[in-house]
């Protein structure tokens, strides 16, 4: 069964959203790198790679279903942040936007009774729950730390350890 035009278009859009998220995370990593937060930078670099991997999953799925990949233009990401907290709040906003688009894809697939795409998207739905929770937890910790440099440095180290565990390292 070939994929519908509506799903093909929506998946191409999702590829662009995932690539934009990847670029945004790379920009966040650079901000942290320039501000001597190695742990936060590593966290964002891993997020960058993860979002690119998500884009590639959509890319390959579209090809496997006989669709045509049409890569959309991707806007330049934000790069000038005010604080560590603002970066993570931006990350959460971005994750929520990704979630919203995945839910939209899921709805199209359901409406079209495209059960293969519904099945494919289930992993992404579950992944977004985890992504939003991890970022929300870090935001809560950052709010407790406030502007105290000693607390921020501890959280920077914590971020490095958490991402190392998550990536199997």
C-alpha cells in the first residue's frame, strides 16, 4: 500500500521539524560551550544527534512506503540566550511543538486507516512523553538552583552524567 499524498506531505514537513530541532539543539550546545557549561553542552549535542536520527527515521519510512522525500527549508535557530534556564525552557517549547506535529501526523494516519503509519508513529508518541519529562525535570532543578553558580555547576555535571547514562556511556 502506497502512502497517501496527505501523509507524504505531512511526513516531509515532520522531517523539516526534526532537522530544525536538531539545529536548535546544536545552537544551544554552542551557547553552553561558549559559557563553560560542558555538561549542558554535551546534553544538547546528544539531543542534536537524536533529533537528526528521528528525521532519518521519517526519511527512511517515507522511502520504504513509496513516498518522495522533499526536504523543506529550515530556518536558522535562536542562538542568543539569557540564561541556562531560558535555554531549557526553549528546549521544552520546542519539544512540545514536535509533539503537537507528531500528534497531527498520528491523526491523519488514523483518519486514513493507515495502520502501518499509526504503528510507526507509536514509538514517536512514546518518545515525546519521555523527552518532555526529562526537560521538565531539568527546568525544575534549574529553578531551585536559581542564579547560584555553585548550584548551576553541580547541575552541569549532573547533566553530563545523565546524558552519558542515557547514551550508554
